[in-house]
C-alpha cells in the first residue's frame, strides 16, 4: 500500500522551486527529465514553463531573467546533449556573476559510468564554470540540494549552480520537508567589513585632489545604487562605469562620466591614468578595462571594494582592500569620508568630452549623409522609449554601439554578455528579460551574425507572445571581426562577409511584425511603428557595411592610447 505521506523526487523539486519563489522555468524536455516534466503538468498553474528552441537559449533566458529581476533564473534540461548545450550559458553566467540554477536530468544511478545513452559527466564538465555543481542520486536529497543551490547562487558574489538529478531520484519517493538554506559550513558569502580598512580608504579619499571611481556590476547586484550616488556626491568624485555597471547611475547623473574600457568614453579612460586616487567598486580589473597593465593607473593610490577576495590584487595592485558587500562597504565609507569639492578636476573632463563629441559621437549619432549609422538607430530607439527601456544586446559592434548610445534612467537596464562575449546571447536573453520585467519595454540590439546563431528563439517569442522589440543592425558582415581585419590585418576580410536571408520574411513566418529600413528618412516612422505595435517587432536597419566603432583602445595597449 502506497504511503500517502510521500511524494516523488520530481514533485519535491517543483515544490522546492516554488518555495524559493520561482515563477518561471526556461527549459526543453527529454528522456532523462520526463518524470519532472510529467509532474510539471500538474503544476502549470504555479510554475510557468517557457519552451525554448535550444538548451543554450534556456541558460541565456535564465540569465536575462536574473539580470533584470534580481532573482535566481532557472533552466531545466535533459541529460547528455541537453546538459552540454547549456555550457556556454553557464560559463557566461559565471564570468558575469549571474545567479542561475540549471537543473539537468541524468541517467539512472545504476547506469552511471557505463556510457549509457545520453550520459555525460555533468559534474566533471560543469565544476570549473560554476559556483557549485552537485549530483542527486536519491529522492531524499532533492530538497536540500535545491535549498543549497539557491543559497549559493544568490549570495556573496552570485553565479551559476548546476544540479544533476538521476532519473531514479526523480521517480523515487520521499517525505517532503523543505527548509531554505541560510548557512553552509565553509561557505562564507558575507565577509565582515574591517573598519580599519574603511578608515584607510577614507584617509586616501579625503586627501585626494583628483579622485576617480570605477563602478562595476557589484553595485547593482548588491542594490547599492543609492549608496553609490550618495558617496560620490558627498566626496564630489567623478565616476566611470564598466559595461555591466552602466545603469547603476542614471546617464544624466552629474558625476557620471561614461563607460570604461576598449570602446568606452575618452574621459574615463584618460582620467584613470591621471587621477591620484582610484576607487574601484564592485568590479574586476579585466583586460578590456585595463589595457596594458604596465601603464595602468601607475600614478594612483588604488582602493578596491569587492565581495570576492580573489579579485583584489589579482590583476591590479590595491593599496587598500575593502572586502565586503558593496552596499555595506559604501555605507561605511559614506560615514567616514568628508564632504569635498573637486570642481577643477571634474571640469577637466569637458575637454575630453568635447573632443569625443566632435570626432566620434556627433558623426555616429547625428549623421547627415551616407548609409544609416548604427549609433543613430540606437539613439532614436532610446529617445522613443524616453530612456526607460531595458537594453539587451548581442555581442559585436551592435553591443558596443548599444551600450554607448542607449541612455538609462533606472537600474538593471543593461543585459549583455561581458566576460565571455557570447554571440547568440541577445535573443534568448531578451526573452528572459521580458519575463523578468514584464512591465518594462525590452529593446534588443543584435547583429546579423549573432541573430542567426539563436534565431530559432523567435519561435519562443511567438509561442509566448512576448512583446520584445528587436532591432537588427544589418551590415552583412561579422562587423567587429571585420573592423579588426581592417585596422590590424591589412583589410584581409577573411570569412567575415555574410550573405543573409530575408529577415522580414523570416519574422513573418514566426508571425512577428517586421519592417526593413535603409534610408534615414524612414527611420523615425519605423521606430514609431515599432513602439506602437502591441507585441513583438523586428526592425531591420540596413546600416553602413564598413563602420568602425570608435573610440577604440587597441588590445593590449595603454588605455591612454585611444584611436578616434
């Protein structure tokens, strides 16, 4: 006689996900996950399952959801190729500190290690690119695994977690008991902030004549946007942002000087090598930000606020290391720094801003002749949304133009692939972003190369009736690679020119409204039509073929060596 007090491991999983506040799951069924999907049939009123068209799309959609909502994104796939297809998304989430939980089905535990059909060593593959990867072989392990997974994914420096659940654990029965995790031995997500380090940082800041702050995604992840601006205002410190940290400050915030890095703004890059105190907040000094390390901020005292001790001193020396959550660290620092004014220093950015406007920005965003420019398309769409939309980008020229010329009025407005630079990220991430922020307009900028990597996800948009605005910047090239070939490889355009399909016809096949524009005179009307459309829309903008994204710091060069 069946014990009525027990349920299957599959049902335990779904109940545990609901207990953790999960609203939707991005997934794709398969043989070793069928028991979970069968159980999901009875939970349709409590868990929304979004059927992606490829498992990579599930991982990227979970990322997009997490990035805009601040909650853990969840993906569910089967074993073997289902699991391995998520690897790129998992690695992307790891490098960009995105909290997702990927649940993979697995062959029955007696078959593990036998090379059974669709068996791979998921834990062995995933361990190097996750915060935690764990295999569940019994039904009574499911609840605790889920609790630990969500706790690890969402605390400290966030990141991906993978739970691999054998089929017998899915069908086995156990008593359901769920307790969210709040402690794991040897895992210390919230280091205690040392007051003496805060005092040392404050002393450097108080004595500074030319302080400059670098704002990373850690500010957004910790919800420290208000503390950041309070700190900057009190100490009168100009700031630049990493690509993922861009919307931590509104674009028009008086101390916001723009984006750092290879295609960042001129002022923030140059001033990094002119300031006397550099304050890095919730960011890692990656090579796209630092350029040549031998010349990077050698003149400055460097303060690094970060929750991950491994990042402090890893690439760039730090004179003062404040280990801790950005929100708590900034709160302590606000109390410790003195009110100051650095008027002359802040005004000195104006020279760089004027030069960049004249040489780059005006020509890119307000051209008067020739083919459409990517920058003017981005500017026009941002204006049409009153700068309130979520910007999602793919990778390449569309990404750099998108983050440079879109403007932001609220936080969690930038969803893009930073550390891994994943082409194909944009379309599925936009799906997740729309579900994570259903009341916000979601605008995806994508190139013709990146769109075709995950174009099948138009089917997901169709099925879910998602109001995603897709702007395809179509130059018939793999634009960023072509740019490098032009600048550094004697214009030898090897394998970068693309013969493209009729994207409007493809959109029509997916019942998505679409329009193609090639003339400047058509752009405003097309953007207005897109924004007025109730539902998804694909705007194909035929842009100049051989555009170059300036400014540009050549790879490995000093960040003061800026091409314009």
